[in-house]
């Protein structure tokens, strides 16, 4: 199943969008129930959405934590 997730799973408080992929919490939660067409439609909107997201999460992201743990930090 195609997904825009890049393992930066943190929501911007100002926009309600994920810092990594640009989806809303509802879209993330319902992703597996969407049809391929619905997923592609949402994915086509994501680049424009990400223009409005503050680029620095306020907390450690999943990807950062995974890298830190892998490096023994």
C-alpha cells in the first residue's frame, strides 16, 4: 500500500498536519480504509500542505529516536 509516511510522526499544533507527510490525524488514522484513488488524491495535495507546516517539530520525532537508539545514544 502506498503511503507518504517518512517516519517523522509529529503533528504541527498550528496547522494540525504531520511534519513529515502533511496528513491530518484523521487521514493518518483512516489511511488503510481509503481506496487507492482516495490515497492518491490526498498524496497529490501533500506538497502544497507541507509549505504551511513549520519545519521543526517541538519534540523528538520517531525517526530521530530510531537513529539515536541505533547509534547507541
